C-alpha cells in the first residue's frame, strides 16, 4: 500500500468509513422492507478526567457529512458549554438514509470537542495571558488543520501550522527552532539573523535554552535585539528543570535588573492547565502542544430515541426528543421534552432554549459562524463561568 493512511474525503462522505455492523443492519432493513423514520440523539453520559463541563465542537464538519441526505438536524451552537447527559445534537430522518454515518459523525464530534475543551481549560487557567497551539507535530499531519482549528475555537490565541491558520482566517504563530540555533552554533547570531531576515510584523521571540543557562540566554537575546525583543521563550527539558518556578524567577529578575522589563516570558514544553496555573506568576504567554492535540475525546454516544413518531430508547436512556435550556442569569441548565412550555429558573431568570434546527432536508445553512466568532462565544462563556466560581 502506498500513500498516507487516511480515508479520502469521498469515502467519508459516501459512508464507507463505518463500523461494519451498520452496513449489515442496513442490508437487513432493506431485505425486510423496513424504512422507519427515526430520531437519534448525541450525548455524553460522562466527561473525561475531572471535567464538569465541555465545549461542543465539530458541528460544521457534521453538517458537511450529512449534506444532501434526507435528514433534519437540530443542535446547540458550536462552541457552547455543556455538561454530562446534555443532548447536543439530534438527527431525524429515514434510518436507512443515515445509519452508516454514525461512526463518522461521532468521530467528528468526539475528537473536536475534546481538543476544544482542553484548549478552553488552558485558556481559562491562563487568565488574560496568551495561549498558542503548538501540538500539530503530535498528531497525524492529515488532521493538523482540524486539531488547530478546534484549539483556536476553544480559546487559543493562535496556531502554528500554515494550513491551520488559513482555515481559521488567521496568520500562523511561531518563534524560533532549536535546530536553527544549533546550525548557527551561536545564539546571539541566530537571534540577529532572525531579526534581520523575518518580516518586522512578526514578534521577536527568542528561544533561550539551547546552549546556556536560561537567565544568561535571556540576557544574550535582550542585548542582541534590544527594543525589538518581544519575549524570551523557555522550552527547558524536564531533565534540566529542577524547580522551574525558581528558573523563571531568576529570568524575570535578571531581565528587570538589566533594564529589560519590557521583555515577556513565553513558556512551552509539557504544559497543561495545571502547569499553567503554577507558572502564571512569572509567565506572560504559553505554547501548549500535546495536552491539547492529544486531548481526551468526549465520549459521545448516538442513540435512537424515537421511531415512527413513538418515543423509544434502549434501557438506560431517556426516550423522546429533547431540548437543552439555560438560564440567562445564572447559567443553570436543564433538559426538557422538545416543545415543552417555557420555564423560569429557580433564580427567577428566563430559561433560553439552546437547541435549534440547523439543517432541513439535508440543506446546510446559508451561512455558518466563522472560527473567530465561535471562539468569541467560548470566551464569553468562560468569562461568565469565572465570575460565578
């Protein structure tokens, strides 16, 4: 076999990327002449790690997957915060028409939501500091744009890969590689070359842990670039860290003492939301890689809840169509039968319906929010959550 080991888009779109039991089920239904109209529901019974909330992501690709099929889709908006058991998406239509798409549909949502949620957790932990996606190298390159798009949607301030940046309508963000410094053999010369060659619009961030102790590397960069230096980046390997907080304190002290208090500290290497919380007293920005790109998936399931107009579900699941509603005042969320009367929250606030029809008869909406708009929706919710904690 030659080429990359990925499914072509046309195979995904045609339903070929599916668990075989769906193909066998379709064969049986056709043989018996059964073509029921069903409603299927996507929800996660629980969330990974210690999460009590997650970010719904991957909806745009699901609409691409189902476009042209005789189905209706209702969902909460992409970028919406949800919790365990909350129904996030429903598909209604002939079961024969869409049954083979369940595998791909769940795959699109599960990984995208996991990446977006981990990014959101890192951004929330960082407060107002920058968080940048550096994890494309940890995943198959074919899905780098998907990974970084959802990292950005979840709150990251930038992404590193050119194709990913083009997808979200932004410019890629990067600093300088250890390899370049090693080729030069001299940190100061590498920093000066970067400053002289690269577009002045690109922030000058010098990687200062290649050959020297970090505080001396930081001073070398500051002396080489002066006012042009925006930040020093520390990517110190774990084997050399010891107390990383102590190293950061030294770097900040020496830069300030030498008159370079304008120079920021940018951290990367093995970071997650817990590490970010520890380093906030010293760091101004973070590059997060594996924790985001290898985020645990949100373990959604897809379950039929109605067949030919009759509520019906397997045991352990609640049958019937549902809506997700959220209080506009306190953000309390509840699940109600679809079309239920308006509710008032216990706090007195109005309950807003989050579930909305987004596809009818396989037709995608005329417009869809841009990635930056979805990101703004996520950040707004994170801000509200921070105020209520």
